[in-house]
C-alpha cells in the first residue's frame, strides 16, 4: 500500500478551495492508501503568529478536517509540532541543502518581493521543512497543487541526494498524486486568481448561510454580453467554475445558455450559486460547530494521531541516524 502525506497550514479557516482542491481527494485516498494528514503549525511560524492564534487555528483546522470527512480510524491525523522527529530530520537535511538552490525557489522570491521586512531563515528553508514532512514517513505520493510542484521536486532532489551520499536506497522519490482525478482550482469571488485565506475572496466551510449569500452577491462579474455567443470574461468564467463544482449539470447548462443568448441576469445567477454552495457547506458547518465544542474528542484524535505518526517517524529517524554514522557505543 502506497504511503501518502499531505498537510494544510493552520493559517485560518478552510475554504471551498481547500475542500474541492484537496480535502475531497483526501477523503477518498484515506480508504485506499496509508495516509498521513497533518496540520502544519511549524510552517505558520514564518509569519510570527500570536500564541493564542497558533493554538486556535490548529483547533479550527482539526475540527474542519474531521467535519469534512477525514476519519481518524482510516488515516493518521496529527499536528506537525507533536512529531519531534520532524525538526531533527529538517536540521539534518539542511546540512545538505544549498543556499543557491533555496534562493532560486519561486516561493522564496515571491515572499521576499511581497514582504521584504520579514525575510527569515524559515522562509528560505521552507522547502527543506516540507521535504522533512514528506520524508519522515518515506512517502511515495504527495497530493500537491501547481504552486507546490517545485517544492515537491526539491523533496525528490533531497531524497536522491541522501540516497547517493550514504549509498542507500532508502527514501522514495515522491510523485504528485491526485487519486486519478483532475485537480480542481477554485477561483475567488474577486474576479481573478484562486480562492485564498487572506485575500478576502473566499467562502469558508464555517460560514453561515446568510454570510455566504452576501459574499456571493458581491462577487465580481462584468457589464454583461451584448453579442450572442460572446467569449466569457474571466470574472464570469470564475462564477461558472464555482457552479461547475457545486451545482447540478443542468443548472450550469441553463445559465451558460442564458449567457450565450445575452439574456442572463447576474443577480439570478448569483442567487442560484449561493444556494447551491449552501447545500454543500451547511451540513459541514453544522458538524464543525458540534466537533469544535467537543474538546475531549479533539484531544483524543490529536493524541492518538501523534502516537501513530511517531511510530513511523521514529523508525525513519533511527535509520537515518544509523546511515549517517550516529551510532551508540
């Protein structure tokens, strides 16, 4: 059985992009693979969160993972910071990661450009920590989006480099994995780009129905088509993309035909989209409330997940230390 590893940074509530772009696949994978799904709280530290926010965000993501359908009996669900073997492997891998290759990563250059006042070592070595997350369980498959493919390629490089340096065939070179399904990129409501946690353009799994309606009604569109069969503008295509994942096929077909013959009313389109999103989100939202209020259950899940994850991580680190020459007398 293939080992799969993936995580989500605990930087805020999960949104439709997280759900359709990752979580729905995780829910399928957990019954067919040896899955490790973690909450990436170490990765949060590059932005210096307040302690209460760090803990609160971890609790929120854990509750939302479970409410969306991840099963702690089928998959290992854990908090990254509970597995102390991860930072040790991160440190060991850093010894063979080179400044030049880290500085060339697209994500690092983007972070430097956007926030030149906070260019910390954690940002520079972010791909090494990501590699440690994957390699600690010797994963062979990793669900990743387009924006993470370069990091996964670096993980493959570090696995290859370790195997070569120590003359072993130990770490697999992990490949992208989407459970045989096309990856879904969920657009934001602001007319361009993808849905994000910090962009103010998202629908969150914990949103109340009225909040969803208000957000969708404010979604960017355009002035409307004036010529039959006009090309669809990016903002309207984004609306159709959202409808494609939450609505019935006939509903999407109806509104596309309305657009093609110039009779579309964006108000009606948005109202329909909002109600279709609510059908998806409302049941998850109710489960989030129930689960997040049950601290005893959350503690049980996170403690048991940590114990299971440590078994795998401990074995990997024991082997790595042996290969590198850290032997007991």
